[in-house]
């Protein structure tokens, strides 16, 4: 094995982060486009233009989500088990919202009927807006700790309710997440369109970019002054076989800032959220949309990275039985599985990035009303 | 304590959503190769009609594909949402092929499907063909990794239980990949998909020919479907038989149940063509046998025995007894993990741990286990015979009927006069649903026949579920039924609409039923 067990545990925390960030950047921009669709497209032709900016790519982008889920299953099986079953109705809401995307994209323009098309447009809106909102809410709850525990054979029990997830801090996190994804999608849309649509997309980018930065700041202040944060209080053996019941943990308000004290360089992560966000706002305002897209991608790395760094080594803290919290050290797969999955990721990820880039370069350029008319029967 | 009702509803939801997903998957798997063949002919001959064929059948493929993607996400979510203990217990092994499927296959398929539909004017002919081929390769690799995961549920190789982490852990990745059950399933399943794709094109082309419309287009499509379908159905049957052999090695219980073999016969065993199984008395009330055939299929020999269900029951009863000891030792070991004597004792019996876990359905503690409960647990290891026996026979009968159809379709394609044989065209048309029925039957045999286990011999279904409320399950099941009914209506409506309109829907000006809309 190329790395020892503790190193692989850290690497997999980073790789899950890479996959989540990849999902947010890639699937995020077409979800943002879906969210904006009913508002920036004022008639059928404009809406077809909007949809076709992501038409050839949404399906490949969605695989970031599928692969992210699969990687969590493989690398952190008990996290996958506990989070997906605990957040049962939230996960179903994400799933059912996602149902609208494949069919919405593919079926919408196959029939010439205004009601049919506008129904699918709102379906694409739901498929674009609901998943980022719920993922943000989920992160907001993870940061506060979630009510779950295990019995001695490690069967997970979740003792909260769906409505309990919708608390004020979690809703704020949901707003940050939705604003971030819509901001990013609006920049992409401004890059791939012209005229009225581009102008409306630019306005949307400015609004949601500011909203993201304000919300992110508010969440940070809340964490600094709020009543949550967890810390491991027992001696840690990072090389031990994973057993989430072998440690003690306590609630320590403000503990989510401890990592920044311990390793000041990590402050670059939240700084990246601000730098990327501000740069993207400036660039999209100046009409430099491609550079703005790169900047908003960095903002996404910063925002998601901040949540990760603040909680490290926690992944899913338990509010009811803190000792049962799931961490990077004790919620992972075996050394062998982490090694195999490491190689699979290291080999395939660059290949995926390469052919995805090629697909974007083939379809590059502005999507226009003329393009829609020429491809009346084959465009979405 | 997990209630039976929760387990039943979780199973029902998984079965319903998986079988629904599997309405779309086989057609995708088969159609991609039909598209590769049509487009290759286009690139080689330069004849536009083959490009139109690729695009028209591709359009129908796209309508189907959208629902395949939609319903596939459900399955990946559902291991976590509804089968949490399963996910924890086997995620170390089972999660890896799912993640690799995403990395190696699903990205490939989904990225290139976008270029397949939208890249016609931006790519050279060769480049576009390459895109189509990569999409097909991705689709089929996707099936490979999913069936490696499923094959491991049927025949859990390359792994062992760890009392420290309370789960199964990977010991040999390549054993999981080259699991003979997985490989057998993969080739059998993708071939069944190829048959589905071929039947789809054959039937719809036959309908055009019966109506005498778009004749050139339909004839060329029919011929390709006949040739591809014939090769595929031969492969399904031969490889299905190979799967039977692999089962004879790995899952004798399922084999015995689907053949209604209650008693161990002297080798080579006979094959029950028709039987009326009597579950209560564990015998057949009536049966018609063909001597020798079962022994040949199951063992490839004349002298090896295949165990009957009664013998398997007796063996499993012993394993349950040992399993009780294994569960007790595990509980002790969890309390004192350093005790070397306990560990040694546990290692001796841990292969039967799963059989002991079967009793958790009936007894909260292993101290409450009675001989009657051991009988019940051992009886539980035998799946119900009647449904397996008949679904398997429907699948096989349809397979042979399709072999005859594709054989004749190919024969008359070579002779060149198939278009003048309405009986053949009508047969092809009416057989449209048959591949779907066989695929669903095959899926049922494979998965229902694995019960009472999620991981055969390792983890009982009863222990695998999430600790949700029964009401949550009623709610989610109702949601799935509602969404899926609606989606099926929409999909069928579009499929029928475009199949009826035919290649005219491309708007090329070369076919019947052209549509031109005024531009806004």
C-alpha cells in the first residue's frame, strides 16, 4: 500500500471534498441555469436558448453527483448509511426534484404546446433550485450536530424529524448554498448567451453573488458566537481500526474555529470564498464572463472548503450522543478499500476532466435564437 | 425492534423501483449498439439514409434514456435511505464497484450522449462515430460494474467478517471483479439488453412495412435488427445456461428452488418441465421430467449430484445451530476484544455467522433460541418454490420463441423477401413486449431467489433495513408510485407519438409525416 492508514483517511477526506466541489461547480452551473430559467427566459424561444446552453452537458455533469454518492458509500459507508437514512425525507425531496431534470430537458421541446412546455420549465426550476437548497440545509444541520446514535452492533438510529432540519441556522446555510449555485449558473449563462438574456443573467449574477457573500459572512458570525461546535476529548489513535463508539466527544461552543488557530494557513480557505466571490462579481460586471466563471468556481471551493475545514475531523457530529459522532478517523472503509478507490480516482479523474473539457470545447460559443431555429427538431 | 411490516415495505419499494428502472435499462444497453452499427454503415458507405436511421432510432433511444437516468438515481440513493445497515455492513466491498461504475462508465456514457445528440454539425463523421462508440462502451461498462456489485450479493467472494469493525471487509478485490457469478450475469444481462434493442427496432420496422410506409428505411432497419437480434438471442441462451452452471456451484438453493427439486436424485438429475410444487409438504404434487438434463446443466457431468431442497434444509439446520454459537461468541468478543481464546473460537465458526443472524428475526437474545426456532430459521433459507419455478419457465419459453422469430427474420432477410411475409411482420410486431417480460422475469428469479438474504449466506434481509417508521415507508412508496406512474404515461405517450410519426419527425424532407412548425 502506497500510504499508511492515517494518510489515506486524510486523502479520502480531501477526495470526498474534491468530488463535492466538482459536483457543485459542474452540476451546480446547470442547476443555477435551471433555477433562473423561468425568470431570464421571457418567451419560448428565449427559454430554449437558456436550456440549450446546458443541453449537451447536464447529463455528464449530473454524474458528479452520482459518483460523489458512490464514493461516500465506498469510502465512508457508515456516513452514507446514517446520513441518507436519517435525512430520509430530505433525501427523497432531492431525489424527486432531480426527477424533473432528465425528463424536463429531453421531453420539453418535443411537443408544441405552451402548457406542456411551461410545466417542464417549472420542473427544471424545481430540479435546479431544490437540491442546492436542501444540501445547504443539510450542511447547516451537520455543523450543529444531528440527533443520532448507534446500538452496539452499529445499527444507526435517527431520532429527529424532517421539520427539525428546518431551523434558522440551517435555513441560512440553505440560502448561502442556493445563492452560490445560482450565482455560478448566472455567470455561466451570461457567458453562453447574448443580448437580453445575457443582460438579465448578469443582473442575476450580481444579486446572487452579493447574497452569497452576505449569507456566508452571517453564517460565519453565527458560528463564532453561536452555541455549537464539537471536540474530541479522548486520546486519538488515527491508525486504529474504525470504531465510532471508541471515543469521547463534547459540545464546545466555538470549537469550529479551533482549526484556524491550530493551523493559521487554513484561513486561506474562507479567504478564497471572499476573493473568488468578489473577483467573480467584478469580472461579470465588466463582461469578462469566462474569467468570472473561473472566479466563482474558486468561490465554491472556498465556501464548501470552509465548512469542511471548520468541522475537521468531524464529518457528522451527533447532538444527542456526541461520542457516536462520525469522523474522518473512525467512519472510513478498510485500508485496502481506501487504497483501491484511491487508484481508481487518481486514474479516472484526469481522463474524465479531459473528455469533459473536449465536450465543452466542441459545443463552445454563444447559443442564439438562430441556432434554435436551425435545429428546430433536434435542439432541446 | 424492526417490524416485519417495515421489512416487507422496504423490500416492496426496492423491488418496485428496481423493476421499474429495469424497464428502461435493457433497451438502452441494446440500442446503443444498434446505433453504432447503423452509424458505422453510414460512415463506410456515406449513404444519408443510414444517418437518418441513426438519428431517428437515436431519438427514440433518447426518450427511453431520460427515464433510465431518472430512475437510476433512485437506486443509488436507496441503499442509504432504506438499507442503512446493509450499507454499513457491506459498504467496504459493495460501495467500490458502484463508485468505480461512476468514474469509469457513467461519466463516459453521459458525457458522450450529449455530443451524440448535439454534435452532428460540429464533428467530422469519424469523430461522431467515435462519440457513439464511446457512449456504447460506457453504457456496457456501467452494466459490468453494477453486475459485479450484484454478483457479490449472490456469491460473496473476496471478503471476510471483521468483529472489530462489525462489518464485512474486502480481502481480494480481483476476486470480487472476476467473480464467476458476476461475469456470467454480465454477459447474460447485456445480451438480453441487445435482444431488447433488436426487438424494438424489428417490431416498429415491421409495423411500417405492414402499413407500406417509409419502406426503404424500415427494410434496412429490419435487416440490421434481425441479424443483431439473432446473434444476441443465441448468446442469451448459451450464456444463460452458463449462468445455470455457475449457480450450480455457488447458489444451489436457488437452483433447486427454480427447478422444484425437493429430493437429491442420483446423478445425473432429471429436469422438471412442468411441476405443481407443494410448499407445505416440501414435494411436488405433479411433475413431468426429462431424465439427465438437469444434471448436465447444473454440473456439466454425469456423476456429480445436485442437492435437493430437503437435503439443503437439513444442512442449513446444522449451520443455523453453529450460527447461534457464532453470534454468542461475537457478542462476547465485542465486550472483550483482546481475548485470544474467544477470537480463536469465533474464527472457527464465523462462516456460519449469517445463519445465526437469521434467528434475530425471532429471538431478541440467542439464549431464547429453541429447536423450533432453529427449524423455522432453516426453513426460511429456502425461497418459495412456485413463483421461482414459473417465472423462470416463462423467461425460458419466451427466449426460445424469440430465437425462432429472429431465426426466421434473419433467414428471410437473407432471402430478401421478408417484406412480403405479413405473418412474419405481424409476429415481430406482437412480440414487442416479450423481451421486457423476460428481462423482468429474469430479474425476479435472480433477486427473489436470493431471499432470505441480501448477501447470500452472510446478511439476512431482515437485518439490512433502515430503522425508519412504517409511515415513512407508506409515504415514500406512495410518492414513488405517483411519480413513476406519471412518468410512464408521459414516456409512453412520446414514444408512441414519435414511433407513429416515424423518420418524418427528423424534419429532413425525405419521409412521410413531415412536420413543419411556423417559427415564432
